[in-house]
C-alpha cells in the first residue's frame, strides 16, 4: 500500500523497504552516465596555492572531469565540500585525491506523510510554559515542500519584532512575493539546484519555482509544529474547533527542499546549512530515505553539526511499519519519532443487505447515498483484469459497477485514487477494505464519492457476502466527528519499527506522538485528497503519517527550549523520553494496532510523549558532541568517515582508550546477547534539573516469560542542587534464547516528585 497519493498527495509517503528506496533513488538520479555525488573534503587540507576553498573544489573537479562537471553547491559549515554530477570513474578518481575524505552518491528522500494540544494536555499545562517573549524568540525551521503563507496559521497578531539574531530572509519567486513573510513566518527559502541537476527543470505548470507549497505537506507540518491559533478550523465539517500548533508563540522558517520528483540530499544538506546559519533553534524534517551508515546519510551528517550548535533535530521514523527494522533517521543525535492515534475518530457505518453492520472511517462530506439499499459488488467480480480487485485505473467494467457501491481492496495504488476509478466507471460509492497487509488499521480519507475504509475482518465478510448473495446490497452512513475514543493512543500500524539496523545498541524510535488523522493548514493548490482532478479547496486538511508526529515533537521541543534556554538538544530529548508514558491509566500497556497486543519499545521507544511532565522531568541524560565522537569510535568508523561526518580531526579515536556503545549516555537501553546468553554492562550519568531529592531505582526485563536479571549500582542517587551529576552502572544477565528473540523491560528512578523512566530492549543475536 502506498499509504497515500505519492508525493503530491501528502497523505502518506510511499512506504517501502529501505533497500528498495535506496535502489529506486539510485536508479532515478542517473542519466548520461552521471549522477550527483556529495564530496566531503578536509577543510584544513586545502593546498596553499588556492586563495579560497571554492577555487580548490573547482580545480579538483576540473582535474577529473576535464570541464564536463560543475559544482552544484558548496558546503561551508555543516560539512566541508561540494556536490557535482560525476561518472562513477570520476567519483573514484576524486576520492583518491589528497584532502578528499569521502565521495557519497546522492540519495533521494521521500516525505513521510486540531485536537492534539488538548489530547497532549497542553490546555491544562499552559502555565508551565512561558508566554512571554522567551517563547516567541524560539524559531522552528521546517524542511519540507514549502509554505502557503496566506493561511491564518501564520497570522502574526500579537507578535513583537523578529528576534534580533535572525539572519534569514523571505525569497521571492514564481507565485510568491518576498513580502509574504511576517513576524510569525519569518523566513521562506527554496533549494532546487540538486533536484534540477538530476531531474531537469521544475515543471512550473505543476509547482512553483519558489517557497510556495503546491503539495500541502510542508504547510501541514509547519503549522502542526508552531501554527498560530485559528478558531473555526475544520475539514469539510469534520474536526471543527480551534486549530493551533504545539508552540503557537514560536516563529516559523520554512525551507523548500522537496519537489514533485522527491527530496534530494544535495538540496537537503544546503537547506539545513542555510537554516543553521539563519539562526533556527529547532529543525524539523518529516522525510527519510532508507538506512545507511551515518557518514553516508546526508540528514545524519547535517544533523550532527546542527546538534553541535545547540539545535534540536526531530525526524520522522517512516511509514514502512509494522515490519521490523523498517525505521529511518536512526542516528543517536536525531530524535526519531513514531506515530500514535488520538482519541478522535471519524466513524462511518457500512450496512449490508443481510443485516450485518460494520464500523469504518471516512471524511466524505458530499451528496449522500439514497437511504434505500444500493446494489453492491466486489471489484474483483467487475473486472477482466487480475488487478481489478484493487480498483486500478481502467480495470472496472462500467456496465457491472454503474449505480453500485463497489468493494475495493486496499493496496498498490493510492486509497483515494480508487474512488476516482469507481466514480469514473459510474459507481455510486466505495468501500475500501483492508487486506492482511494492513489488518485492522483504519485511516480516514477525504473521499471524492461516498466511501469508507474498513478493516480486514470486515472486508473478508463483505467479500464473502458480495460473492455469495444473488442480489447483494449495502449502504454507508457517515457519523461525523467523535471524541473520547478508547483506548487511545495506540501505535499506528504504518509507523516504522526498530531495531536500529545501523547501531542495534541504540534503541529507536525514541518515542511516539500523534500522527493519525491530524488537522492542520493546507495548500491552496491541491484538494484534500491530493489527487489531480479533485477541485475541492480547503484551508485545513486531515492527514496521517510519521510526517505528522515529527512536527508535534519539534513544536514541543520549541516549548522546552523556551522554558529551559540552557538545555542542550540531548537534555530536551531526554526530558521528552523519560516522562513519556507506556501504559494507560489502568496499568495496561499501550496497544499496537498492528498486532492488537501491547506495544513494545521496538514499536514506540520510550512511549507516548507527555509534555506537561517533560517540562519538569527532574533528571536528564545529557550528551555533548564529544560523547557522540566517542560513540563513533565505539562503532569503529574509520578516521576519514568520522572526519566527513563531524568535521573533527580524523585521529580522535585513541588506541589507548576502550570505547563502548553501552557508555553513550542515552535515555534508553539496548543489550545484545549471544544465543547462549551472557552479560552486558551499561554506564549512565544523570543530571539534576529539578528539586533536590533522593531517587530509588526499580528495574525489570523479561523475554518469553523468563526474567532477565537487571542489577543497578548504586540503587539510590541523591541530588542537592540543580546541575549536580550522579553516575550509575546497570548490568544485564540473561540465559540462552534462540537467535532473534527479543525481551523488554523498564528502568525507573523515582523520588517524591519525579519519575524518570527508561525503556529496555534485550536481543539475542
């Protein structure tokens, strides 16, 4: 299932396995024997005969290409080097030159495509967060598809002057004036040199050569993170109320790096570099491109230098769930966000002629079906094509579907696109039925005709009925918006899962946040379905994906930055993780909709974000750039790889020191044992950011009903002042288990005022 309408729909990004994404990306950017490469250079290695690094780059490029290649971008801060179109032979020749650290092929990334302030408790916790100029001094930078600046989510009423240190600007272009920004939307830029080098000129009949968002995704994510409050917001009458971002007093700066053909790493890196130089405090990237070593992952490279400058970087985990090891953006200096549901739903009920009634979901709000039963047919019985059951374009026989409700299988083509196929064949309505690939996961869509999505069990019953009853009928009733849905949250089936395939010793995702049926601002260029031919226009849209959960965390990080200006990015992440909840108030673990069982740390990391507690976490697990350098030594990266990733000296790793991933001061634990069992020891340091107090530890973990012995030394930590640090060691001991077995647990430090919790993952290799 594409989980959406390709890139332009922004309902979901294409959910594919990382290897397939990487292969497709590589194939797509090669033409005339050339593709884009990013050349990482040692800044200090520039030969003395050159006056500037740009001259050196141009000369080295000339030496291998004979003038056939030109520099696309130079990079001066987040990395040192440049991007260019090269043949494979030229890339190898460049990498052999003195001063060149790495030559990485470009990656094509994809987008990972209200009630949330109330659901997260922000309406009850506003007093905990400053409403003064401190909040409005925080700037959230969003790398995405641009912005629709006229939306009221960017209203600057009540905002003071733009922060004095801001260096960004509002770039004009087609259908976008440089005066479109204001004191809320303080910057808008666009980057397409890398895209155009690979794909050719932007088609200006389809998208604007400017920061203008013709897709909707970027407007949705930026307004989710930091949109101003808008009364009377809704989508076609659904989810009506006041819409506002997580940090409504923060400023927004947008960087358009995604286009119809994808988001290219050369543009993303340049966008990140400019955003950092402009002065953003938070970077939000709802996109990803499979997994690779951190030094080959452009987002990880850019995020490292951003982290060094005190900038919090939040990224979406991806929409390739519920398969294991499906997440992207797993670098430990990135906060990786999965998706959960809200307590709000949009029910639709499908009643069959045999009297059975099934629950579904829909955002349809147009001409209703007759109240009398409507003829019903399974698409597989109305087609001569092997793909007919999927309602692919041109596969339905009009004479068989005219005037009927058509049951379509979910999968392959976009969900809402199937409704267009049914409508064009003369159908009266559509039921979109899940198959085993999606189980009982329901995501509401703004269908173009009366349509509802149902789960696999209901779909199976409907397929049987449609094929066995001689005159099958059905009807669909749309029930509007319902709140207070329980249990909530649950982990979304599409949300990508761990383990972290690059570094299994770092548990990812870090946490989950609302990512299903999220209402936020939308582009004026495209209808809510995102499908060409949908001429509806709405100021807001409801869409789903980890693209939606990521900006929730970005906005919450902005709130924490305003409340605690001295906190590092790692301290902010720690506060969000150690206060997250992994169980409902009755004590039962949060559910995973994919399995209908309790979710595990591989599904949700630390749990669901709880901002009212994160603002006062008591203790934090802090980290510095030096700690991450030690981590890179622990995973045995070569000197040139470390230098390319961090720009630090290639001889950082000392042969006289022992480095361990288990020593990284991360707010969660991931232990790996051989099949025969064994022990593993981790060290951590806690910093007091709250009241003085004494904390006592409890810890437990198990696999397959067998306890894993967890011992902590010391078992009590006392803090007398803010900033005080205390260290401890935790040892995990486990017996033998079959390879591939996972165990889970929790380590909790508790005082009279605070609970500081960490997720535990145990894996038998």
